[in-house]
């Protein structure tokens, strides 16, 4: 294959594809036993064994150039794949170790592994394959050394294509030791990864030799290598950990162990297919043993017939398709039934091999080892467990003891071993009758005479075996079988009782579980109903909030329009009343002194308001004084009018005298002067009366404002306490919705009636707040002006006709209250009300109720104390 690689016309392209395969651009290895060709995606067979894929790649890479189906690029790709499989992919070798002969493909794989830097098959490693990393950077934190974790180190090595399974940092009592153990796969790919790991660090002068030779170890460079004997036996933390997780094994032992696990045909080493599945190997042996082809000799057929019998008797392997071990055939039964049951044999079943070739070396005889003889017998299908060569005083005796399994398949192998040598005239009788001892091996099954012999064979047989008949062994096995059956029967009965108990418990559990399921369903149903009710009530509440929001929105829009209109009116009034403001400013300047005294009086009044009783008494006295002052003002007004009349009379007389004065009457002129003087005195008196009148009017206005503020505070106080009596707070202008509901119930069902009543009530509340709707007229009743409802108003008339007198009365009553108590604002206000007499309550009645509540509160407080 090296020649193909070196002499290819597209050498650069092949090297490029080989590098891409090494870098993992294409997937070749699916699992440890399955591979795929990345350049043949349309091939019907996608999953190959290693040998089949190697054969596929080699065949395409070396096919003739006249093959039109394969291009030069196809061939170059498959040549690169062949190189990659032979040098970069490690698999279990197909042959054994030691001196056994490996098949050609297995030899190439083992050579590929050995080329990774091993010194030979006897080199000893720590197994499973393990690497060592030292000088990992650490930092001192909180009194302990810390460093990189195993996951981070593993990811770093995986990026470099070393494919570790796990990386474990080693910790001491002081923290991170700066060292780590790297674990690889247990197969040959793991060894390849481990050797690549060691070579990569060694190539950058960071291998084990560089670490041991390094004197300054303060740098942060990491050093690494594969674990060997000296690491395993060291007294450091590395050696302690290696001794816990693995043990030392030479490469040759691993090769031999893996070779014994491989199914090969010992009589066809030249076949391209080296490793067989069990069923394929059995079919191969049976086909050659029974074929009629002249290409196969009688010896070939006999060898394959022996192999087929061996596979049918005791060779148990797990087929790749998942089938179980092949059942024992009739050969075992035949071997037992055709043998004399009373003949004494050495048990465990043993065989004797004599005439093993020996030669004299260094003054003593030496010969073949037991492992080599065991491999020879295994290839012939006798399946021995062990072959023990016998020595006399450190000299090879030329004899050996063959140990077989202790079961009946071992007995069949021993009988087959005995008959094979006997058929070939190399049995015990032939050995005893032969005078010319040639170099051929002679062998037989060990019997009583061999056991009782006084030679090295007898001594060895007596050390590890006993003479027993087949009948004795069969009876002992029958006893063991009966004992096992009884034990299994007891276990079965115990398990059966336990199973019945468990079934009973399962039924009880199922019953309780079904009951719990029913209860859970009921609870879920109740819960769902409650959720639906909550959702329904939430939706109703949401609709109500939405309606209230819309109502408030309409109210706000109305108030906004009112405020805009009022703003416009104020702007107009501000323009028209500019002169009045100037005059008022002058009056304010003139009355500054008076305002100071009034402010002092107001402060005194505010302090007096703290006591409700004193406030009421004071207001009562002030009201009496005001009443007297009003009477006085009326008298003064009469006096003023009388003075004005006298002044007018004096003016009239003065005018008369003036006219008469032209006649030169001195007496008349004197009278005129007297009249003018009297007129001036009257005018001064009139001016004084007007000033006093203005002062009294201002005092009355302030007292009235104080009374109104006290009344508002009293109303707010009644709002905060719950009083069930004839004195309370009434919202003047509020529309009563009860008549609307009663009227709608007569026309609609309850749900629709409530909705329509709310809509109609909201509509007329908007009408009541609308200043443009004023269905009120003023009439003269007994000499007094009185406001009455316009009965011919269109809205009120429709309301009375459609919904009745009660609804009409509710609307007109609210309209009259708004007209009386808040005609300018036309919104609802609170007023102190005497529900017993149906009139507005005075301050005295409200204060009396508050005092009563205060006395009740003090009495309850005294009882609690």
C-alpha cells in the first residue's frame, strides 16, 4: 500500500484527503465494530467490519484505469482511506500473541499500533491505557491550591484529537496537586490515542524525559506521557492513583487475549475474511466437510468436520445478530452413552501427551511450552483449558498433561481428543506397542493405570485429580440436580407466595388509587366550576367597571365642556369688569386697616370653632345680634329715608327761596342759608348712616360664611360616622334608581331589566347635569315668585308616558333639589337633612346629634376601661 501512496499521479490530492480524514472531516468509525465508507454513500451495504472496509478501499484504490465507473478522484479517495485505516485507525488484532501466527490483516493492524512508538510486544503499560499530565498551573486561593478542572482539560485534549474518556485532576491535602490522570478507551484505538498524546507532547519537548531533565519547573507549560512501570510503582500521588485504577500488562498478553476472542478458521489462514461470526464459521466448516469438490482433500474435509463438531459441542459465542449460545448437539449425548460407564477415568477430565520433541541445551533438555501445545490443540478443535508440560529436575520430560473443562462438553472434547489420536494410530496402545519412538506426538485420555503409574505422569495426576467412573459423576450430578430442583422449588413457592401477596397489595393499591382518582376528578370538577364562577363574576365585575368608566368618562367630558364654557365666560367677564377690578383695588387699599381687624376676628373665630358646643352657642348669640342689627338697620334705613326726604324737602324749599331771592327779600335769604346749613348736616348724617350700613353688611356676610363653613364641617363629620336617626346627610340632586328598576321589571326579565334601568338612570343623570336642559319656569303665586316644573317638556312627558308616575316623580324631585341647592353647578351636593320632618336640618339639631354620639362613645369607653 505504501507503493500505491508514493507513486500515485495525484499524490498531493491523496495527502490532502488523508489529512481531512485524520482531522475528522469525514466519519469512518461508527462504533468499535462498525465502519462506513464516506465516499460511497449510495452503496447498499453502509456498515462494514474493519477488514471488509479495508478490502473495499484497497480494491477500488488499486483497480485498473480502464474501469469507467471509477474516476481518478474516486481511486485517490479510497487510497487515502486505505492509508488512514492502516495507520490511524486501531482495531483488535485477529491473531494471538506469543509465538502464534497472526493473519496478514491482523499483522498489519498490530504493526500499525507498534509503529506508534512502542519498543516491542513485551513493553509493559498501565492498563486500561492511561496518560499522566504534570505541571498544571495552580493558584493559591483561601489557603488552598486551585487549578483547571477535569472537564476543561478533557475538552482541550479532545480538541487536539486525543479522544480521552475522562481527565481526573489529583488533589492532596493542600488542594490541586498540579497533576492529572488521563483515561483512554480500553481497545486498540485507545492505545493509538494514548501514543499520539505522548508523541504530541514529546515532539514539543514536553515529554517525560524533558520533565525529568528540567531543573527550573516554575514555568506554566504542561508536560505529559503515557503511564508505564515506573509511574505505576512510584511513591507519589500519581503512583497511588494508578495502583487504584489499573494494573501492569505487556502488549503480548493483550494481543493473546484479544486473539482468543476472535472467531477464525484455523485451517484457512489465507482467506480474505479473517473474522467470522459464529453461524458463518459453522456454515463454512460444514460446507467444506460435506462438499464433493476435488479441490478439497480428504484431510481438509476431515479437519473441517472436526471443526464443525467442535463448534456444535461446546463453542459458545454471542452472534452479532443477538442469537443465544448454540445448544449442545447429540455428539455429547453419544459420547456419554457409547462409553462404558463403569470405566475409571481421571476427573477433572485430563489427557496425556507423550513423545514431545526435546533437545539438549546448556546441559539440560528443553522442549515446547504448554501455551504452544495448547494453541496447537485448540486449532485442531480439542478446546483444552490448559496444557501443563512435566519437568524432572528442571529437565523437560517430553510429556504433558492436557486439562479439559469439568462438564460434559469437556468429556466430549477429551473423548474426541482420545479418538482422534487413536484413529491416526497414535493412541496409548500404539505408544505401548511401538518400539521405534519417532518424533510424532502420542496422546490419550488419562485412565486408572495412568493415575496409578509410578512415573511423573502418575504423580501429577494424583496431585490434582481422582479416579472416577462416568456413572459416579452422573449420579453426583443427578444428586446436585435434585438438590437444585428442590431448592429452586422452594424458592419458586416462596416467590409465588410473595407474588400473591404483592398481587393482593396491588389490588388494594389499585382500589385506593381508583378511589383517589374519582375523588381527584370530583375535586377537579368542583374546582373547574368554581373557576368558571369566579371567571363569570370577574367578567361581570369587569363589565361593571367598564360601564362605570364610560359613565365617568362622559361625566368628565361634560365637566370639561362646562369648565371650557366657564373659562370663556370668565374671560368675557374679565374683559368687562376691568374697571370694577380697579375700583375694587382702590376699595381694598382703603379697607386695609379694616381687613387687619377682620383677620384678627377671623382667627379668634377659628379658635372658637374647636369646640362644637361653644361654636353653636356663639353662632346663636351672633344670630340674635344680627337679628337686632337687622332691626336697627331697618330703623336706620327708615331714618335714612326720612333724612333723604327732609333733604329733598329742604332742597325744594331752597329752590323756592332761591327763586324768591330775586325779589331782594332779606328774610328769605336768611331762611335759605338756614336751609343750606340744615341740608349739609343731613347729608353728613346720611353719609355716616351709609358707612355704618356697609360695615354691618360686611359683618353679616362674614358670619354667614362662617355658618356655611361650620355646616360643611358638620356634614363631613356625619359622613364619617354611622348615625341611624332622623338627622343625617342627604345627597341633594341624586337620582333614585329604585323606581327605574321597578318600572323595567314590568317590561323585561330581571337581568335585562337591571341593565336597561341602569342605562335609563345614567341617561337622566346626564340630563340633570346638563345646564342647557332647564325644564323649570317661574310663576307668581300669591304675590311670591315660585319655580315650578314645565310639564310640557318633551323628555319629561315621554318619561311619564313610557315609564310611569314614580319614575317621573323621582326625576322631578332630583331636578327641584338641584335647582334649589346648586342651580349654578348642577351637580350633586351633600346637605344636613331632617328625615323626620322632610326639611333641611339646622345646626342646632346636627350638634345635638353629635353630642349624643359623643356621650355614647364616652359611656362605652368607660365600660371597656
